[in-house]
C-alpha cells in the first residue's frame, strides 16, 4: 500500500445501526479490489475489520478500525465504527478523522434507531453524509420504499443521483451563482451541475443514496466510484481550528509542506505490538524517527515505526502526508485526543467529545490480592477506550466502573481478564448516605479513669443543634470550667466522631456543637481525656437530637421523543423522582428536567433505553442531600445492624 497525496485520499467513517453490514461492505470492497480472495463473514470471525479476539467471540464490532481500499489510483481510508449504542465514543473519535461519513442502511430493515443516531452524530460534527443502502439482494426488499422512508425521516436533502432533472434545483440551491443561472436558463451545464452537486454534498444540503449488496458484490465498485467522485478530498478540508500555547486561536490548513501537526484519534492496546496510535496528519509530512512535541502531555515524543493499518495487517511506510491516516507504534506519553507538533510551534486541536458515563457497576477483583493489577489493567484499557471511567468512592470504599451501558462494561471486564488475567466481579453498589439531626440535645460526656499513678479526667457538656454548615464548633464557657487549652481537643474529638454516625455508620453532617460547661482535674486532665469525653458526648447527643438519614439526590436532564413521554414520566414517579420542567427540542422531542434519589437510578440507563427504543438519553449530576423516607430509612438502618452483627 503506497503513500498517496492529499488529492488522492478520501477519509470516510462507516456508521449505522448494528448489523447493517458495515464490516461486510468493507470485505466486499477489498474483494472487488483483489486485496482478499474470498469474502470474510462476521459470523465466521474472519473479516479484515473485526480482528480483535473479543469481536470475533461476540460477533460484532467493538472498536474503531481503519481499512483502506485502493481503487482507481485513489485510497479510500474507511474508518469502521461499531453499531452498538454502548460504543458511541468510537463513533465520535472516528468522525474527528474524516472528511465524510457513509451511513450504511439495511435495505430489509429500513430506518433504524442506529440510522437516526448516526445521522445526528454527522450533523453534530458537521460531516458531509452519504447513505449506502446495503443488502438489496434480500427477498422482498423495496428500495424505492426505503428511500422514501429516508426522505420522510431526514428531509428532501436525501437524493438519488440517477434522476438529474429532479436534482437540478437542489444542486443549483447549493450555490447563489448557480441558482441565478438556473433561474434564467432552467438548466445547468455538466460542469455547473458537478460543481453544485459537490458543493451541496460538502455543506450537507445534499445527501446521496447509493445501492449495493455486500454479500453478492452488486454495486460495490459503483459505490466506490461515487465516493471517489463526491467525498471531499483530504486536502480540501477546511482549515482546522486549534489553540496555541498562549491560548491564541489559530487555523491549521491541510498542507503537506506546512509545519507538522498530528491528531491522535484512536489508541489500540495490541497484546503483541504494544500501544498503537491511529493518527490523522493535519499538516506537514511526518517521518519515522523524527521527534515531535506532545502539547497535551508537554513531553517530547520520538515517532517509532509508521505504518498503514488495514485491520490487523500493517504495511510499513517511511512517511505520511497531510490528509492521510497513519498508525504510529509505541508512543510513550501520547493518548487519544492528543496533538503532536513542533515544540517551537505548539498547538492543540480540540479534545474528542466522549459521552459522560450513564451506567455504573461496583466491581472488585475475584482474587482479593489483585487490586493493584485490576487498577493498572483498567488504566491501560482506558487508553484504548477513554469513554469509560474508574472511580474510587472514599465513603463507600467501592471501586466504580462507569460507561454507556451493561454491554460496554461487560466488554471492558472481559478485556481485563483476557489481556491482563484479572477477573472482576460486580457487587451491589452502595450509596453514600449521610446522617444529620433535626432536633437539639444537651448532654454530658465524662471520661474518668484511675489505674494507679496519674489518671485521666475529662468532663464536657455540649449542646447539639442543626446547622447549615457541615460542622460548626463554638464555646460558651464561663468561669474556666473547661480550660481554653482543651477546647481544640474537644473539637477534634467531635470531628473524628462525625465520620461514623449512630444510625447506619454514615458520615454525619450539618451539626452545630457548643461546648458550654464541664470540669477538669489539675493533675489527671489532658487533651486525650477531653477528646474521649467529647466522643462520649457526641454518641449520646446525636441519638437524642432526632437523627435521620440523608440520601444523595441527582439532577437529571432527560431527552425523550414525544411518543415516549408518558412512559418516562410514569417511570420517574415510581423512582421517587420529581419532574421540575420540560423544554421542547428543535426537531421534535422534549428535554425533561428532573430530580431523583441516586438509589433509584442504578439501572436507569438500561431501562430508559428499553422504554424509548434506545432513542432516549440522559445526563445527571449530584444536586443535594434530602431526608430518606421513614420506611426506607428503617430498612437501611436494619441492614447496617445486621451487617455489623454478622461481622462480629
């Protein structure tokens, strides 16, 4: 696979619903160009694109892969993306590396949820769109009906290129000058038509539909020819926005003679070859062995081997030019989303937008001695897939694995076992409840101990009441009943006790403690004695001041198509949630603003997907703590006591 100039490179993301045939389309393209001698099948685990052990085992794409198809002296760098909704981060990263996207549609299924999501992603990233109607060989397929369905769903921009007369007005509308000509003459020359069509596709006003069958090979070369003709050339991409090391906004043109600027859009953790970085060369020409500066990590990187990847197959190259996609071996500091450039001309391209985790699992190693291996293994997998997170909750002492759904997290856990030999199990997720008081109390805490020689004596009277602050401490001592030098010990004793409340062992908050009386002994009193006396007062005083449990409440923004509003709102009520308001979304649907207890939301990502045919989405963040209802509170307390008894 030789290197190509930007004018002969087309970078295209393949997106669409799972099972629509993206991977098989690539097989057909490679077969048609004689790179392979027989068509691989996803179900047989022998395709060029799905080469990862996990992908072969599961029978669907998990990671983005690059598969160049060379045809008519042009290299089409296809970036194949997973269709599963759990791997939307892969789609986002792929769309940052291309000049266009081909939305593959199963002609026997029509418009599916993944088709809609792919369309919306392309719009978000302002990427020119093409639609490839695949599987036209299947029985009872009505291509005209599917095309009408596409037009109904996505508008009049969806067109077929075989009816020039019907297209001329759409084409003329892409350019003011052409529209004037068309209104005067009611026709366009071939050159004018081609110019307008290319411009309309580039700005998203025209979305051509192509038809093919990846299984039979029908129409494959026609599709390749059309993509070569109408996908914007890599060198024609608009200048890329970036910022300098002084935060100045600049634009980087696609120029093979420019200063080197490289964007890393994907990292692969290869068990044999080590880390591989998939890179889009934005500007300049890079060569193996040269040193570039990682502006994100602020580290110098020496470029190791350069090669063009075609699935798992690699072909070494001595250079890569602006507009091309290349793989770089064993970069030490570089991660997905980083920019490589000259140290003297530092720039950063915008990071990749990875979705916030919507689903969490509490995990622990099956072997209790594997905690460190688990953490380091997950960290390495995060380089390959930055769309999942690993969090340690200091209050519940649990490790939380967060991602887009159960499929996503199951794959991550399976990869951890496969690549690093660490087996993890999920455990019930704990809530970081809090304890507080609703009433007041005045109690004595007295510590007196005599065991020969000097003893210990500390005596305090403390008034406890609710506070708006996490903890307030004050004193109202008269007559020196507790000497001033012991007050800090009293405060410290109270603060230490607040880590574990009397109801369910939770952190205590929003308490005011006033030291107002006590007594001391000239010989036996010391700081430790008063610290212990304060802890005795705390345990007694909190219990007498109407203690209660608080639970975390999450603020949610839920995007829902109109037809599912009733189901979603009803479900939110069952979760003890409150709908705070709603706003209509341009193009249809509503954004619901809601609050709900965290304890009721562990499975929300999965349930919302099921309720809305995967069309709903949500983001959430911590909002506040509220009192737990009595019946639920008592169960939490009873469970805690049972756990304590069992541990004895």
